[in-house]
């Protein structure tokens, strides 16, 4: 009786298209192969570990990590670690000051720039150039909400917003600045080619359409398709020399299991199992053992 119950849980599969939440990933510690390990941003050092400084040996301890007292610890960058304006401007929390130093970003109006476009890189997309000129330099200011439609410069358009959550974006085919509003699927994109995300959608006959597995014509690219918001993926599988929608995860081979699910499923005991379900099964089994065992 107990065995039958386990069997039912372990072989449960959803019927229909196989859709996985993008956040669902196998745990680093459960992965046995380097390629799989690195493909979901875990860290490989003879075994698969979480990509954290504390797991790294001295030779791999750099960048956001630092070797100190025989161990690898997190390194927190300070703005004054950046000695050039270019590297400083790339950090949203820092800004290149009038004293030619990289300092922590405080407010837009502190920055005087030679090229008004430089204001866009100060802060977290929050500054723009004002018309105030001091000693031949433009003073930056907090971004003001504008009606996208009145903007005629591509660069100003791409860096402007109409309200706190509606940004402007340039549409090349009509030379217009438009608000990115209500675009949450390939079909909503309509004829705005730049907004047609090439992973989720295909551009066909001057309109944006949701991608289907059949749009992949070689085995190598036939894996999965994200939705427009990139929150989920639907799985494809190469069968009968075609890329087709996967209806049941049992149809994935050992090679396809991990990579076609973007690391959401894993090959365990001769089957392709959802790591999420696998984890829940272990918990379920433990509970059953405790109560029935
Ligand atoms: C503005 O955004 C559009 C759409 O993404 C892009 O094609 C264009 O190159 C951008 N222009 C500038 C100046 O950044
Ligand atoms: C492309 O669009 C035109 C006009 O909307 C339509 O007549 C034609 O059938 C479409 N072609 C394809 C391949 O969908």
C-alpha cells in the first residue's frame, strides 16, 4: 500500500503543454555535471555548489568576492573604486562628480555635464538634463514626466517616461516616440517591430506573433519558449525531424531533460522529473515515513 502511494506521487505528470515557472530551478547540490551546473549559474568546483563567494577557492575568488584571512568573502564595491568616468557612470548608485571623482549618487542636481545625455546615466534612470547651464555645463535634474508623443529625439525618447511606470520608446518605422503601454504579449506589440521580443515572439508579415515550437527548424535551437514577460517557459521537443510542443515531460530524453527545461527538470531514476515536484516528493515521503513508518 505504502509503495503504491509513493509510486503514484513520483510518476504524477501534468497533462497538456508543459509550462514551467522561470523561477523553478533544480538545486545546485543536486546537479552532477559541470555543463548543467554552470548553465543555471551555479558554481562548479569538482561538484556543483551555489555561486557564492564562500564556496570559492582563492584562484576563483575575484570580482564581487575577495580573499581575506584564508577565506573568500563578499566584496562590496565603493564608488571610489571606479577611477574613470566611464566605469563610474555605469554604476547606477554612483556618479562622476564635478571634482572628477566617483562618488555615491545623492541627487540629480549635483551633476554638471558637458553632454546633456550624460545626465541619463546618473542614478537609477532618474535624471535628465535641465536647460540650466553653469560654467558652460548642463545641470542635471530629476526626470519630469512628459507626454511621449511630443518628443522628437530618439535618445531623449528612449530615456523618458510618461508616468512612474510608463516609459517612452522610439518606433523606427514611423519615426515616433510612443508610450510602452499595455504591451504584455506578442500580439499586443502589433506592428512595433522593436518591441517584438525575438525569444518569445516571431516577426511575420509585418506583425508580431507568439512563437511556436515549429518556428525552430534545427534540433540545436529546439528547447523552450519564454512568455513575453519572461516569467514562464513552455517546452519544445525535437521528434520526427520537427520541433514540436512537448505534451508530457516523459517524452524528454536524458539529454533533453535538463536543457530543454532550462534546469527545471532533472533525470532521476530513468525519468525526467520536475525538481520542484522532486523536492516536494522528498518532503511528502519524509512525512509519510514519520506518520506511517
Ligand atoms: C531607441 O530605442 C529603439 C527601440 O528599442 C532603438 O531601435 C534605437 O536604437 C534607440 N535609439 C537610441 C538613440 O538609443
Ligand atoms: C500577410 O498579410 C496580408 C495582408 O494583411 C495577407 O493578405 C496575407 O495573407 C498575409 N500573409 C501571410 C503569409 O500570413
